[in-house]
């Protein structure tokens, strides 16, 4: 039986080697699994399996195999050197140095000696840099710390601690995109990294991305359903997410006044994150413009444009509200600004043409309408209507300066209408 078993282990080893050479990694791996199962003391089976894991980019799985090789055959220099390299990449510097030093003492080949010496020197430099980065971070010099951590992570690519520290530097520097990238890596490199998911969720939340925030906080709760910070943050994001979704559904149903109330609730749920207030006001501006509430729409849209003057959607909505309010020149200005930031937008082009057409029409004065007479009215009726309106709108009848100004304009319009309509030429 023993012979048979060894024979079958040898077969698996042979097949595994051939498949590995042909680059068929998954098939090679199953043969080396079988070889390890068949003989748990066969150090070459572990070594070959580690080689496949490394070729597949699964260094986490390779590490215990290399340790088992060294345990079974302590003078296997190549395995120790490879383990040292993996430990260095993980940022486990003391353990890596111990492996490199043992390689140097174990009668290595020239090539192995050169590699171990060079990696030992590199590890020493990184030890120094780690101390410097920690000191810069402690004294809140985040820019210097981030630069030092850049150099560290070039070598220690799987070092979670350095990535998390650098993410914190980026947060302090306001470089949220870079912080997200480091925290995503940290959440993959370290299993059960609830803190990385929590931080990712809060960054997305503060950037106004409620959907991504909800995704990340759910990942945290999958790992630990009782995580206090994640659970309380989850409740807040879920509530906000639900309100925004239901506001958008109301908008789809053209229930604009209800959508406005729902977005006002969003601002109450999260009054401290500027992005959410801005989003709510942007959508309120849209709902009011769609619901023909011109003056309210103009006021809310203008508030958003103070913070975000190039917001094309809000410019379009305010332009629409100006058209409803017959302020055609203002509408044209908004459409022109919007078209600078969104050149091929058909809506802007059509809106602009419509506002220009309405402006032209409004400039062709309808004198009959001003005097309130039919187009078929005779001269006598026109003069009668003129006298009545001139008496009503005489500026001397008004005390309030605004009213007086309005009356003066109206009085001139009435006189002009009478002149044009009674002129025989």
C-alpha cells in the first residue's frame, strides 16, 4: 500500500510539474493538492504548490506552504528566500530580516547570497522610513508622512498598516479619491477589516454618494452585525437613501409638491453634509420648475447656483422658470451659460430658441391688449378706453415709490397705444 501511495504521489508530482511548465495552473494545483494529501511530509509537494499559488497571485496561500517546507527542511534556502520576500511585501520586516540573515548563514549560492543581501539592505532602509513616517504622522505633517509611505508601499505592497496610515494622511489632506483607493486595498488585504469599510462608507457619505456609502457599510455589517459604529451609520444612510429614492419616485409620478416636501425632509435628516443640502435644493429647484412654481423655483435655483455656478441642470431649470415668469432675457442668459458647459445638449438648444422667439414676440407690443379693446374697435372706443385707463394709472394717484414707477410705465404704454391706434397714417 505504501508503495502504491508513494507511486501515486510521484505521479501527481510529475503531472503537476508538466502542467505548471505548460502554464495550466489550476490543473497543476489540483495535482499538488493530491500530492500533499498523499504525503504530508513531502516538502517538495508543498514547495511546488507554493510556486503555483505565487504564479496565480495567491501569496496568502503560498506563505503557509513555504513555512511548512522550511519546517520539514530547514536548509532549503530557496524556500526561505521566497518566504522572506513575501514577508517583506507584507511589511513584516523583522520576520523578513530573520529569513534573509539565515539564508546568508546557510551556505547559499552566489545568486541567492546577492539577493538576500540586497533584500536585507532594502528592509533596513524601510525600517528607518517606517520610524520616520510614524514620527511625521504623529506631528501631523501628513504631506511628508504620505511621501515616506509612498516609498514604503512601493516595496511593501501588501502592508495593510502603511496603507491605512497613508489613507488617514490623504483624508487629512482632503484627497478623498486617494484615501478611497488605499482603504479599498486595505479591506481586501486584511480579512475582517471592518474599520476600512466603515471609513470608506463615511468618506462616500461626506462626498454625497449615499448609494456607495450604503454598499460599504453593508460590507462592514456582513463581517460583524454588532459593529456599533457601522450599525448606527447604516441606519442614518438607509433612512437618507430611502427618502431620496421616494422623492425621485414622486418626481416620476409628477407629484412635484410632494417631492419638494420629501427633499426638505432629506435636508432635516442630514443638515451637516453640504453635498446632500445641495442635491436636495437642486432637485427642489427642478420640481418647482416642472410644477410651474416660477418665482419659488427662481429663488431656490439661484441659491444652488451661488454654490455651484456651472450646474447645467439647475441653469436649465432656472431658465425654464424665467420663461414661465416672462423674464425672457434672463432665461436666454441662463441657456447661454448652460450651453458653454454642455455644448451638444438638445434641450438647451431648443430652450434657447424658444426663449428668443418669445422675447421677440413680447417686444412686438399688442396695443389693443394694452387698452383692453378688441382688434375691431373704432377710434371712438379706443379714445374712451384710453381716457378711462389714463385716469386709473395717472402717476399722481400713487404714493408708494414702487407703485408710482409701475404706474409711470403703464401710463406711457397707454399713451403710446392710443397714439399708434388713432394715427390715420
